[in-house]
C-alpha cells in the first residue's frame, strides 16, 4: 500500500517499535503480506543520522489502522514465535 492512501483521516495505531529502518520495513512487509495495511514512521531527524535512537529508544514505528491493530499484533506475535507463518 502506498503512503498516500493514509490521507483519509483514519486513526493509525503503532503496533511495533522498530530499532532500525530495516526492522521497520520487514515488519511492514510481514503485515502487508498478511493483508494488513501498514506504514512506517521514522522518529529520526535526517541530518542527525540516527543520533536520536538512544534518546527515543527506537528508530521509529510501524502503524496500522486502529481497526486492524489487534490482528496486526497477533500476526507479529506469531511471526516472532514461528518465523513467517501467519495466524488464522
């Protein structure tokens, strides 16, 4: 899903705190592959080159529509436990 689809004003909920950009993009892909729309939001300031990670405790986060948050968390819990297997 492209990020321009998020202009509808739908509430977005963070479901994953990413330690770095790669992890955020992997989680986003896992969710999208399971049919959950997701977007990555960085907490970094570009010219500071990740200097805020220690202060923020994360690089950024992955957000999903509020209506999909519970399902997204279940998918991520299963992914962390079993690899790339999806829950029913």
